[in-house]
C-alpha cells in the first residue's frame, strides 16, 4: 500500500514539475479559463448585495488610479 502511495506521489511531483518547467520556459503568466463566472451571468463570486470592506477599499483605490490617468 505504501509503495502505491509513494509511486502516485512521485507521479504527481513529476507532473507539477513538468508544468512549472513549461511555464518558466515560455515566460508566460498563468491565466484563468475562458469565461469563468462571467459565463454564468454573475459579476462576482458571492451573491452579496453589498461588497465587503476590503473590496470597497480596492474599488476606491482603483477608481482613484483611473481618475489620475484621465
């Protein structure tokens, strides 16, 4: 049983190493899938009517940066 676990773990390590090596060689950033939540018609992950305080701060900073650019 332990040999199956070790073999499976080694295979997973090889796959993760191969994927990371591919990312390093291509010099591309990791990207999300096409569509995602917006494909479901949702604008955000939670269905809360009002965003949390941390999100409000991020939105305010983004709006300030946008205003400086314009």
